[in-house]
């Protein structure tokens, strides 16, 4: 069946370091969405990417959609404590297929 | 708009009891989704509705689970009988368009504990 693999499962960073999470789909996607879930909260929509090779930025967050529309990444520059949470990708191929999420943990 | 509303926020019950979770989607949204989230299995889509009609219930774990949407502003997810392995956070989400073609707005979730 269709799958969206997301890695890594966890990433520990020092505050101020960068963070990246990657998603790979077994099939070509029509688009991909990214969500953030704060600890104890619910997923909140961040962005949707539609075009092949698309790159979008939201302040310190950079989202990319691969040329083949099968992979995507989210990069956070200079992480802050407010970035803590789990980041999910969700690939659309008729229906949304969710990645397992990457948990961003900031080392004390 | 108040967003997606779920009740109760927390539910503790004993094995074998019936549990009913409730959801009010955002007004005007045509799609409603029920998800389950656990540490072991992550975020799982259980079922979704379009215009109150169930479209895909392939994620419903077994016959103990049932979902209804009697009108555009209300949906329920029922577990009967409940088992300890049903303990999870259950989210309801709604969207204007089908999954992926419109962002999904999630409710705060119901944390279910089955003893």
C-alpha cells in the first residue's frame, strides 16, 4: 500500500542549532502538507506544497517539495524553544497518508 | 468560529463499558475525519465522512468501533465494548475539501483511558 516514510523519529538539538525532517513517499503525490503538534496539543496545519521543486519559507522554516513529487523536507534554522513539538508530513494521493512524525527536542 | 469542538476532553472508563466520543466540525466544512493517536502506532485515520456520508472506514480497527454523522454539525465515535488497548487520544478534524486539497482543522482531542 501507499506509504509515507518520515525520518528521523527524534532529533535532539541545542537551542540555536538547525533541525531537518524528511519525508519519502512510495508513490508520486499530488501535494504534501506539513503539520506541527505541540506537546499535549493537536496537529496544526503549517503549509501545503503543490508544485514540483517548490520551496516555501515561513520565517525560520523552509519547506521543499522534490522534483519528482515523492519527497519533501522541512528545515528549521536556529531552533528556539517555541519550535519544540512533533512535525508531521501528510502526502496526498487521493487521500492523505501521514508520516510517523519527527519529534524535535531541545537539549537543556 | 470556535473551531472543531470535541467532548469529553478526558474519559476514564472500565473495560467492557461503552464509550461515546462527540465532535462538532467547523460550520461549512464538508469533510469530517476521526483519528486515533498512540505512542506505538502514531496518528491513524479511522474513518472520514463527506456531506455526512461515510466514505472510507478501512481504518476502523474492528466491529467494536462505529461512527455516525446524523447531520452536518455533529458526529460520534462509539466503542462498545471498550478494551484497555483502545486507550489513546482520539482527534476529530474537519476540512472544506477532501484530504490534501484543503487543510484539516483538528479539535483538541479526547484522551481515553480504559482500565
